[in-house]
């Protein structure tokens, strides 16, 4: 019975490691200044380049933010709770 528990724990540990690796790969890929379109609440669409995501994944730092309003911002921080979707253009190397 103990071998079965160890086997289950090993599978869970391996699965967690795999998911963590994929998540870190995603973060490192999108935080390289990759341009994206972000849809927010009330159907607001903004465009910019993701520069960083905070440790708790609560805020995203966006560079060259373009909004529907006539103003734009060099750098902005968006709360992830306000973001509905993020769309990245696919390139040949992704």
C-alpha cells in the first residue's frame, strides 16, 4: 500500500513540475515585449507590449499602451482582474 502512495505522490510531483515549467515558459515568452490585444470589461480593447507580470499575477505591466481614447501611455499597469482575454499574434518562430 505504501508503494502505491509513493507512486501516486511521484505522479503528482511530476505533473506539478511539468505544469510549472509550462507556466514559466509562457511567462518568459510573453514578457519579452510581445505585442498583444487585450480585451477588458465593458468590451474595452487596448493594445500594447507586455513587459512584466507581478509575482502574484495580479498586475501586468504594459508598454506603449494604445487605448480607444485619444491618449496613449508609455507604460501602464493593468489589473489581471480587469482583463478578459489577451490575444497574441502568431509569428513564424512561435
